[in-house]
């Protein structure tokens, strides 16, 4: 029970911002900096990665998985400013440590699960739809921080 009491007593929400950045960068590290994608990544022209992959001799499923990893990374980077601003708003409004930590951790967990589902299950059309509710959990966590911060300052 010590980890739960630690989270109830210590505000770690600011630390979750760099963790969210790492969660957004992780898929790129798997797609562009490891084989087989590494061979097609040009650091001087990184935005040509997708077109280079599509012209590669890699099998279709491998190319699709690498492109899904790129998309997961882009999605994480797009949501990062919203999450970071929400954490700052929550802290500035003096929200409880429990609220800050639980909502921040929920966002991080949702991003990790989202990445995994997108990259590894996204090729299955029946399972690809799982991304949407997982994404919604993450964005709802960030929005809840904003709403709670606003209500705290009314």
C-alpha cells in the first residue's frame, strides 16, 4: 500500500509531462531507429520516411506497422501540449494531489496502451477501433484537469 500513499501525498504530475513526451517518442524510436525501418530513415530528410518506406522492398504488413508507429508518435506529439497545459492549469489552481496524480497517470497509461494498440493491433480492422475509446480516456483526463482547475477558481 506504500505506493498508493506515496501518490496521495506527493504531487508527481509535473514529472508526467516528460513521461508523456517519452511515450510520444517511443513509437518513432521503434520505427525509424531500429531495423527494418532504420535502413529507410534519412536524418537529413526525416519527413520523407513514409514515402521511402512505401517504395521499399519490405513486405506490406511491416510497412503498415512502421507507418502506424509513425502515426502513433505524431498523435502523441499532437496531444502533448494539451496535456502539459492541463497539468500546469491544475497545479496553478491548487488541485488536490490525488486529482493531479490520478488524472496525469491516467493520461500516461492511456498513451502507452494507445501506442501498443495502434502499432500492434491496428492492422486488424476488427481491433483497430479500440484506439478511439483509449484516446478518449487520455484526452478526457486532460480535459478533466482543465475543468477542475476552472471550477477551483470560480
